[in-house]
């Protein structure tokens, strides 16, 4: 593309890529290429307006010149010189107008080229045409985590984020999976056409599994049961908020936390949602494996309603500002709030923070900021098959540092997915001077401050029971004791007299 700039301007206008960092890469935000191009395009439209004004001046100058032509044989000071001056002025105006028009057209061409490149990248993802390029990075990442036990290989590293994203985002692969279900196959084909191959197909595949093979995972209503409140000293940085997610997870299954803060003279509420807590899939705990189904395939419909109920119980009035924080599955639930019409009609969601969560296919309403932490060795963020969009309000950080599974510990979903590693990455992010990250963390602080005293309330979320599973053979009209269901969700024995046996595989 040719470079056209005003004479003496010092160089062409172009987007500025973020400086490389050895620990992470950044996509989106105020320093993202897409937003810079939007700003340049707005400037180009202004230049077009100015060029039109100059064109009008040029026309006027030409009219004056034609009116002076009859006087060209008059004395030079009043005839030819005046005619020449007006003509030169008109040509100078024309030169500036042409330069402005060229700059505007070049900026628009640059924006089109970027959009076309993004579309080509997405098409390669959807059809798997770039898969070979992912082989070498995948082999590197398989070895980044080390092999602490050569006799028990860590199979969690067979896929990294990019290779998982390529597989899950491959339309032929998805169509092959859903081909056995004509209704879902038609839905997938319709999505491919209407979204111009941009919509992820994994949600359709998830719904197909529920329709056919796993009806017990179908989402059900979730209720919020309030607990005790306590005063805490809150670290409201991204790392501090992720540490709250770890604390909530360690407190028992099925719990969320609502933090009430006061910063700058206004109240705000922080919703903290933990990651997946395996065991008894489809049981009372909404964050079990069935919770992934609800989050990916059904927009967290019931969990979002329960979070809204918990906020009401925590004293959040209509219009209150809210920040949502989630790890892994919890990040999907948190991000789904950003497109939940019922939730947004009641609360002013300002910011979403996720770590290790596949949220690329979720499109938040305008004005909601979000920060997504991902790790190149973590396959989970790529499992939806959608790249996080590059927008002004949406920043994605890919952590690049080498992480290991500690000796003696189970690999879980891989070292890249460990919450403690994301907490460490969040501290590095907070110390960065990258413009996108600075703007994002300032947006978070603008809602909840940097920390201080807060009121924390833990809520037990309980999925309503499956009648066939829990109450088969009971007389009609029997109504379960919600306390028994709550005990199951929290990991207690049905009598509520002790903890459930260890080894339930809760993920940290």
C-alpha cells in the first residue's frame, strides 16, 4: 500500500503495535489495532469534510480568477499579478485538498485490509487450513510443562490454546459431530451462513449432546440461598479479585461471593464465581460439569438469574454498578451477564474479569469493559473455538511464561490452567505500562477503587433436583427439603453432620 502524507508531516499515519513483552501479549483495548483504525477512520471522515470545504474554496477561487481574466492586460500591479496570485492560490488549495483526500482513502484502505486479514484468519480457523502452522508451537508447549513423572505422562498438554481453538472452531469438524442430529446440523449451517463463518459452533454441539446423549445435563433452575456476611479487607486489583475466586472455591461447592464496596462516594458490587467443581454431574451443584453445558450452550440462563437473586439479597438496588469476576467456567457465567437482557435491565454491569475462560463467542453490550487472562499452555480458553474480538473495551492478555505442574500434584487440566498461575500473571499485568492494560485496570478501579474495607457475603447456589433421580417412587405432591439439597451442593452429607469424603476432584 502506497504511503501518502501531507508534505513535511514526518511520515505516514498507521496503527501502532504494542511493544513486545517477554511475559505476555496483548490484544484489543485502546492500543489495539482495531480501535486505532477506528480512530483513524473517524479522522479520515473529518479530512473528507475538510476536503469538501477546500473544494468549495477552490471553486470560489476559480470563479474569482475567471472574473479577473478581462483585466489581465491592465497594469501588472492590478491585472496580471492579481490574476496570477489567485491562480496560484487555487492550485495550492487543490494540492492540499488532493493530499487530504489521498490520506483519507489510504486510511480507509488500511482499515479494509485489516478487516479482510481478520476475516481470512477466521476462515482459516473455521476450515483448518492453517493447522500445520500450529504443530511446531504445540510440540514446544507439550515440553514447556516438563515431565515430572516419565511413567505417567501429562496428557493435559496434548493441546494448547491455539490448537484447541483451531479444532473447536473448525466448521467441517463441528458439522461432522452434529451431522447425526438434523435439527442441530441445520442450526449449525444457518449459523455459518448468517454469521459469515464468525459464530462458534461449539454451543450447537453442546445442545446436541443434551438433546440426544446426555439429557440429564439439561439446565435447570438455580436458586440462591444467602449466608452470613463479614467485613473483609479487599484487594481490588485483578490478582486480588482472582484470589477471592480461589477462596470461594475452597469454601465449598456451589458458592459465589458478593462483595459490597464504597469508592468515590458510590456503592458497587462485585460478583465472584468459581471454576468447575467436578462430581455428580447434573446434581445440585450448578458449577459441576453440567454447569459448563449451561454456560456454553444456554448462555447461563439459570445461573444468571441466581446471581441476580443473590445481588438483590445482598442489598444491590436497581441501577447499582456491578463488576463480575470468574475463573474457568465461572468466567463464562460472568461474561454471559454482559449479554443478559434481564440482568442488564436491572443492574449497571461495568466490568468483567475472566481467567482461563472460553468467552470469545460472547458479545457484550456496548460500554461494558472486560479483561481476559489466557495462557498459551492452557487449552481451556480455546475450547469454544472463537477468538476474543479486538475492540476498545475488550482486552485479552495471553501469558507466555513457562509454567509447570508442581511435583507430586495431579496435572488437572494442565499447568497453564492453574488459578495460582493466573493470579501471578494478573500481578504482572497490573504492573504493565501497556496503554490497553493501563486503561482497563483504571476502568476497574473507577468502579471499585483499589481496595479497602468491603462487606463479603457468600451465597449457596442450588440447582433444583431431577425428580427421577432424587425422588423416584415417592408419593405425588412430595416436596424436597431444600436444606437437604443445599447440603448436597455444598459437599456435606445428606444429614448435614459432616463433610463429604475427600477426593471429589475439585479444581484449584
